[in-house]
C-alpha cells in the first residue's frame, strides 16, 4: 500500500521464515532448544535477538505509518494516527520485554545453580564423558535428594530429608527410596578415607548401643566436614559429598550427583507453581515438638492440623508441613509423604504453569537449589527429566519393621538387597515385588502393601484414609 513492494515482500518473507524456523526447532529439533535453554552464553544471545526483533517491528510500524499517512490530515487526525501507532508499538514492546526478561531469568537461574565443570569443585562427581550422550554407559543414574533445614533457631545445617532417586536412563522409570533421619552407624566404603575414621559406621562405639543423636544421619552433613575438613578432597559442598559416599554405601549404589533443597525456600517454589495437589489420608500436624527427654516440660503441641481429604490443594506453607509434619506420627509415614510431595511437584510443573509463572519459579529456584550437576550436561538432564515426567515413579519400601526397627543398628546389607531387587530391569513375568493398585473410592480403606516391596508412587499417594 505504501509503494515499497520489494521491502514489504522482504519483511513478510523474513517474518514468515522466522516463524517457520521456530516451529521447526520446536517440533523437530527439541534437543537444540533444550541446549539453548541451559546455556548462559546462548541465552544472552537469544535475549538480544528478541529485543532486536521487537525493535525492528516497531521501526517497521513507524515507517509504514509515515508512508501511508495522508499529507492533508488535520492536527486531530495526525494525533489520532500517532496514538494508534503508539498503541501498536506498546503492544509489540510488552511481549518483547516479557520474553527478554524470561530469557534473562532463565540465564540467571542456570548461572546461579549450575556451575561449569571447570569452575566448580567436587570430590565425588563423575568425570564428564560424551556430553551429548552422557548416559551411554550409565544404565541407571542415581541422584541424592537432600532437604536441608537451616532455618531460624537451628544450629548448623541438618539434612532432615535424605532420599535417592534411581533413574533408568533409557525409559525414565524412577525408584524413590527414603532414609530415616535418625539412622545410626551409616557405613562408608572400605576404600574411603572416612572408613578409617569410622570403621564400624558413623557412631561412637564407646557410648554403647544407645541412642546417639549426635551421630544421626541428619547430623553428618554439618558435623563431619567440621571435624575433618577436606578429608574427601577439594569440594564446594563437603557435607553433600560425605552423604553421597555414605548413602551410596548404605544402599549399594554409586551416587552420581546431588540436588539439595533449602527448606526455607521450599514454600516459594510451591507458591510459584500455584500450589500442589495431594491426597491427605490422616491428620498431619503443623508444627509441634516433643521437647527434650521423656515427659519433657518444654514440649509444644501442633498449632493445627492438615485435615484428611482427596485432592487437597496446598499452598507453600501447608505443603512444607505436609512433607515435614511428624508430631504423633512415625518416620515411615513422613518419608512416604515426602515422596508424594516430590510426585505432586513433578505433576504441577505443566507447560501452562511454566510459561505463565516462569520468572517467579526461576527466582524461587535460585534461592532453593544447590547441586553438583555441571552446566555441560544440562541438555541431557532436561531430556531425561521429560522422560521421568512421563514414566513410572515407584516407592521402594526398605522394610522398616525388619531392617531398622529402632534406627540404632539398621540392617544395611538387607536393604542393599531390596534396592538391587527393586531397580532390576522389569521382565515379562509378574514380579514378586509388584503390588496391585491401591487407588479406591474415597472413604474405603485399603490394605498396606507388604513390607519390602516396590509400589507405584501414584498408588502409594492415592486417597485411602486410615482413620487416624
């Protein structure tokens, strides 16, 4: 219309070409998009390209208006035209700014949480192999999941939550197993320097077979690095390296990486996701403390309870207590709720939530996460994470009634056997470790799967009220 046909054809061709290129990469070259999403340098370029494209469109709108504007327009007409052009430019600038901010939020998250192999230290991290296919010789990837409680009133950092996610790198099928915070005698491999210090496990034999809170599993993260700094070698997180070595020995697994969650920031990530949905089968306490010693006068009752019910939508505060609440409950129920919480977070991270709330999620994630996963293999990790989201997640029961009735002397040998049985590749024959679904109509109580079995996490987290 403005008489600049060649320029118009060029602009439209470039625009349609860019859209087609974006669609091609989105559908056919997903790996390239994932690689871009976790590369700080490429994300910076992407942000600059987004701003440049937005600026070019604004220039095109203004230039087109000048070509098409009649000379004889009145002052009112010129003002109306300028206002309309300004509105169009604003409509272009807003999504451009949001897109650029989102890209920069992703860059900040990647750079803050994931260091490159050369710029970080770890005494236990595996060496990088083929970065494009790091799982070629790794049939199962074992990740240590830590929940560190370093809130107000706490001395040091204690890992109240210790879990292992063992992931089949081909299928994404994942086995989750929880370790109790009050286990003693946590073992170390014979070739580890820590074995020389604790040859019979993490406890003090001179005190006898009594409860030794100073030697609970949850104290290892803080205590051992303070007593024996650098015993495993140079590390950015000695406590996590200690737990990787010990938990690996206890479960009979080689722990590859760790992901540490700061429980103080847990609420932020759940709120950023818009909350999580869980089934609550019994009253879960909010707060509460038994105090010190039997019949302690300094005990504190819970401030309230999360009430039972199916499909309960929890905000960050309530989700944290759903995972942590233990007043009047045993540790096994707490561990199961923690596994269900992880499952709920995975289910909540849908594309719509990620697109609309990504800046909040990224800001919370930067405060929440700590890991030794290097930047170089993040594309492969994201691809594996998509497999996990669409695969089976199971809960491994380590048989508490038999293998750790008190936690003073857990049977790690028996637990290693259960773990190996649980992670063996599935055959076509029915497995003795499988259990039927426990999903039932609300209000109908179901039987608990036999101890020592593997249960689908969707079944374990289904609504089957216990009447507590």
